[in-house]
C-alpha cells in the first residue's frame, strides 16, 4: 500500500498531541493501537467546561488519531476545509470521518452539535454501514466514545465495505467460473439516507 505524504499541519498537530500526552502521563504515543488507550486516558482529564482547551485538544489529538487510522487502514487526509476541526480522513472504501469530531465527542462523552462525530460514505455504501453498525453489540458509554472503540468500529465497518466491494466487483481470477450473487443492499434504516451515519 502506497502511503501518501502527511500534510505538514497534520503532522505538526499530531506531534503536539504526542508531546502533551508525554508531559501529562509520562509515556509516549507510538502511532499505533497499542498506545491508543494512553490517549483515551489523557482525554478523560481534559476539562469539559473550557471550549478553547477542547478545541486545541480536538485538533491535536484528532490529527494523531487520524494518523493512527490512516497508517492502519490506509487512506488520505482531506485538509481543504479552512477550519481544521472539519478536516477528514478518507479510507480507501470511501468511509470518512472527522477525527477532531471524534476526539471532541470523546472528551464530552456526547455528540456535539458544532462538530461532526459521525461516519459518512458514498450513498451506495451507507445502507451496508448502517446494517453493520446495527449488528454490533452494545457497549458502555465510555467504550462508545473512546478512540479505541472508534478504531474498532472503523476497522469493522471498513472490512465490511471491502467485502461488499469485492462481491460487487465479481470474480477477479480465471479460477472463478461462477460469480457469487451480488449482495443485496439492505433497506435504509430511515427515509433519509443522504447524510452521515451515527456510530452505534
């Protein structure tokens, strides 16, 4: 998998998160899932009544979390928005999200009106995402908003979309005499399937 260069502002913000966590807990984040619990621990200490602190931590920790996801699943940053809290990670499957929104939701333990903390994908894939999320087990509120939980969800949904795409593409080798039937798209969960999908 060819990795695209990380935008310099994303790298700068991510390194600030590494520094903040190192100073707060005395351990170093390694851009992997093994040290992601350190970041979750750090986020639980961020005061929820200080909007400027939440924004700074959402930007820096969001850049770090986005890099963990990008390095693990592939994809690219979309930094075209003027507001860095609106930057998104786009996975190869079209699944995309705002890392800063995920971090702000983790700090507040709630979805926020002013930051996007939902998954999105091309319209054709949204019913599959909704179905995959609906089939996932119940989790505690802490797990739901934790970045570890979000990474698990992203990995699961990404794998589902890879499987759906492979089935939709049909056979790829000479040994495949008869293609598998195309998967039927599940019915949309609501009449409005035109927007982001809440992470369940």
